[in-house]
């Protein structure tokens, strides 16, 4: 028997390993008892029940709970543990088993006395998508007894249109379990060929009980249902479909696995969704609450590998609908306008009305719900219209003023009660003459008098009328004048108004009558006059302000000698008076004994006046002393210079003579821009004069010419090398440009080390400031080479005593020398530095050394060399 069991185990193991599971159901709901299987919602969906035959009043019931606990194949079943099962038990309320006693059924036999448990019902799985699956088998674990063929369970199959029985659950070997069942494996049963690639498969379990009172517990319990297919040996190919790819926020989406090659596990990721992940074959009810674009990922796996696929779900924001009613409270029989916003289309309930704005006439207070739709997304909002039973209104109103002035606006406020819905106003003699508004404003009467204003208010229950007299008085007639309509700047005038009781003047916010003003510019004054009745009128008056004349005073002789006379002249006015002296007239000749300041008072045609002053300086005179300076007395030909008179003695005239200059003469005190075009030495003569006589001084100007210089011959160098430039000719300071690659820019012979062909310009400046220039080109030949000698002899004979790295175009260098034991004896980054065979102050013996050199060239390439060097003593 043990040997036969081992063979069977091997056969079963081989069969299992040759199969791939693609659908499972373990009936895990955490329920202890009494949970109906009809409506059980498992990881694959919801199980349902069909009554398949005649039943009694108290039929047995399908439950999913741990009231019948799966303890494992080969073990006796037990009461509630942690492994729920699908099982048949007596109906709820049974006298012996009132609330799910596990797989214990009522076999009947007492119908008419206690209960009538005749049963014929099938519990059915949710739809199983078998797309991509062929040669499908179903297996499960179970316990069974009953009374076959009268009380027993059968296995059924649904192909999308028809149910058919495919197996009978034979009683299990329940010996040794004391009335409990012993769990067994139900051998795999092949589904019909119609299940291949069928997306609408179901399986079901049918229980019948004929109510003959004969039967043995357990009835039937089922667990761990699996659907398998033969293993393909290939990794799965991931694929899935979504119930919708564009949804509204909050709308659930279902995902169906369409993968092929029989995956055995599924890993779903729903970024931003609820749930965020899933590990069942199909996932339902995934919800996104925030609008956006989300990428759903499915990873499927079997024993041969895994595969991944994705799909984008677009979540559209729901509209936000708002609504209001106008008015919100109405009388019976009246209408209200309902308005909604925030969506594209709208539907109102009750009434099934469409549109963003609808009119309703509810008979009683009613709450309206509007559903707004944008695209396929919706939102709702509510508004309540309160309906009242109303009486006829009572008319009443108040004006902003019962007594007013002609032209003053009056506002009217409706104070009626009783819910009026319309208003009819009459304003005799006014503009406007009528109004249908509730509270008219800006009603104006153009003539004085007494006017009766009428208001008629109405609603569906009637109307009412009220009147009120408005007294309109004539306003004042205000005029204004000025004592002086035109004044000079700085003067004042008196403003006077007539025609009212009180007055306010602007600008200035002045009160009273008359008032004095002194504007600085021509100004129009407005006066507001108010009479005893509070009515107002305005008047205006303009005061012209004439500016003071621009009086000037000058002297033809600002300085005179004692005993001489000077002419003083005034301008800018019409008449003039001079002080001191009381002289009149625009021009006067004066001969003061001492320095004197004269003041002239000028009056223009408007009578406005102003003053100006001029001073005549009186001196005791003597001969002048000529003296002058120049901005530069040593210059290069073509240069212009300035001259400055520094003579003393009350000079009144200047005469300059510029030998060799342009211009040749000048009578200015300080001539500028005197230019010299030819080299030489030239005299400048200055003659200064005053009333006592004249004096002369002479300056010397040296004018030089630029010298010819030579920047040297054209030169060629290899990149990384240098050449010496040499400027000759002339005498002075040198300046080279550009400065790139030069050892100095202010010397005559710099060392040039350019990395590209460069033309240099040298400029020489001599003591006269003359500049001469010449150019020279240094051609850079790009040649790149790296060479290290194989031996050197540092014996002091002057030949080959140093080991250098040789080459062309080297920009940077790393050079190392090592002894034969790997000790570094020399290193440098200077291509002009070599090794003299000395290490730590001692000469090295004859031998072979290893070197490493890395050179970076000016073209940014690099080269590395390694090798041996022989040191020979």
C-alpha cells in the first residue's frame, strides 16, 4: 500500500508540474458562519445562485464561512478555524441547526410537521476569461456524503449560453472522523472543448435533496478550486483590456487580463488609483479621484519568465455645478427662474427640464436638483424655491427728499409689504416721467412747483396705490466778479458774488463774500452759492495774472579806470528808472568815482515791473604784464594744442601770433585747437593791452616728426617653441599687441611663443608723442612628436649628460623614471628639465631604468610612452 501511494503521489506530482494554473478560488471572506454564498464577492468577482428545480419551503442553503474548516487533504474537517469553504448547510432558522452548522444538512422526512428542506440549486462562479487557454481542467478539494443519487452534489460547466453537468462528487472516505468529513482532492476534470479561448466560461456546483429523511452528514464542502492548462514551456505574453480608457474622476474601471502562454501570477500597478496595486488575474473597481493621465502596468509571470505591458488611462475632471433661484421666495402662482453654471448641458428634476436657465411655477415649496454634464462627466447641485400663500401688497415708499431744488436728483425707496412683484411709478413733470423699477433713482424736476408722485404695487393677489407730494423750489442765480480782473504776479484782487445766502470759493476752499485772492497764474474761480432752502447755483470769474517783465541790466565797460566813463543799458520793459541818480531811459552814460552798483526798475505795458542790477568796477590803472601757458610745448606734427592767458593788469585786449600754426592769429583771451602740421621749432607771440598800454611775451613750441621703425623679419616656429622678436629704429617706448604668447609687451625684444600663427604689431612712441608702427608675422607650424633617448651618459664630459624628453608641440608633460625595483628616482612636469642621473644627492650606477612619459599636445591630443633607458657612466 505504501508503494502504491508513492506511485500515485509521483503521478499526481508529475501531473501538477505539467499543468499551469490560471484561475483560483479559495473562498476567503473571513466569515465565521451564516454568510450566504449567493453574492459572495471573491477576488475574481461575485458568485451567484440559480434555483434549478423544485424546492420546499425550507431548502438547504449554500454558505461561505469557516463553519466548515478545511484542515487539508487527508485530514478530518473541523469547526471554525482560519480556512473558509463553500458548503451546504440547513436553512437559516432550522430547528436543529439555526445558523450555518457547516456541512450538516436537513435530510427532511418531516415535511408538514417541522420543515420541508427539498432542495435543487446551483451556486455559480463569476465569468472566467479563458482567452488564450486550451485543454482546460478544473480540480478542487472537498468532503461529501449525503445519500446519492438523491442527496448529492454535481459539477457543472457554462459555455456562455448553456449549462451542462461534467462530473458527480462521489462521497469521500470519512472513516475515523466521528461524523466529520475527511478532505480529499477531486481529480482534475477536463472542461469541454468549447471552453478553449472562451471569454465567458463559468463553473457551478449543484446540490439536490429529495426530502426523504435519508442521508448522512457531511453534505458537501468545497475549497481551493483551480483551473489549469498544460504548461507551454514559454514565458507569458502580457496583455489586458480596460473597461474604459477615458473616464471621469471617481468612475470605476475594470481591468481584464488577456495574457497568453498561461501566466500563473499577476502584478498590477495603478498610480494614483484606489487600489494602487493588485495581484489577482482581473481587477475591478479601480477609481481615480484626481484628473490626469495615468499609466497602468501589468506584469505576468509563469515558471518560464515574465512580461510587462502598460496602458494609459485618462481621467477627466468632473464639472463643478452651482445654481441659484431668482427669486427664492414666491407667492402661489408666481414663477422663479432657476440658473445653473459650471457644466455644458443641464437637466432639472423634478420636471425633466433642460437648459442652464429654466422657469418653474411650483405649487408648494420645492427643492430642484440639476445635473450638469460636460463630456461624459456630471455633477449635481440643488436649490429650493419657497412658495408662500400671499395677500395683496400694501404700497409705501420714501423719497430721499420731500422738498428739493430744480435740477437736484431725488431717489425713491419702495417700502411696500405683502410681496409685490411689479411696481408702477408716475413722476409728473420729471425726467423720467415713469418707472417700473422697484427703487427708481435720479428723478429730476426742471421747474419749481408741487408734484404728486404715485406708486402702484401689484402681485397675483391684487394691487395697492399710494402718493406723496414733492415740493420743487427754484434755486438761486449766482454771479461773480473781480475788483481787478487782471493783476501783476504778486498782487491781489477782491472777488465778490451775489444771488445767494452763503458762498464757497474754489480753488482755495474759501468761504465768505467778498474774498481776497493773489493767484500766481491766470485762474478761474468757481463760487457755489446756497440759498435759504438749501438750493445751489454756481458762478465763475477769471483773474488774469500778468508775469513780471524780464528786466536785464548790462555794462559795455565792466571795468574802467578812475576818471573814465561807462555805458549801462537796460532791457525787457518799456520804461526804466535808474538808481542812484534817478535817471530815466534804457541807456545811460555814467562816470562813477568808485566801484558802483546801479539798480534799474523796468515797467512793461501791463504796468508790471521788475528790477535788475549791474556793477561798474573802477580801478587805478597801470600797464599790463603779458604771460601765457600752453597745454603742451613738445608735440608731434599734426597735433593741436590750447593756449591760456595768465596776464595781469586789467587786460582788455589780446593779440596772438602763432608761427607755423593754424590759425596763424587770434584775438581770443584763451585760444584753443591751434594745429601744427610740420616739424620744427616755432614762436608764439602774445600782446596784451589795457587803457594804460600793452605788453608782449613769447612762447616756444617744438614740433617733431615720427621715426620709421622695423618689427623684424617673418618667422616660423614649430608649435610649442619660441622665437625672439626685435624692433629697431627710432628712440622711445615700445608697445606690442596682441600680448598673447609674448614674454613682455613693453620691451623692444620680447620672446614670442604663440600656439597659432599670429601677426604682432609694435608701436614706438618718441619724446614728441609721435608714434610709428610695424608688423611681423610668426607662423606656427603644427608638428606633434614625442621622443625619449634610449641612453645617456652623465659623466660630466659635456655630451649627453642629461636625459630630456624631446618632441614637438608638447603643451603639458608628465615624465617619470624608475629603478629596476620600481623605485621612482626622477619626475618632472617641465619639458625643459632633464635628469642628471642623480637620486637623493648620489649619482646612480650604470644600469637600465624604466621610464613613463605622458605628453599632451597643443591640439589637445595626448601620447603615452613607456620603455627602458640605459645610464652609462
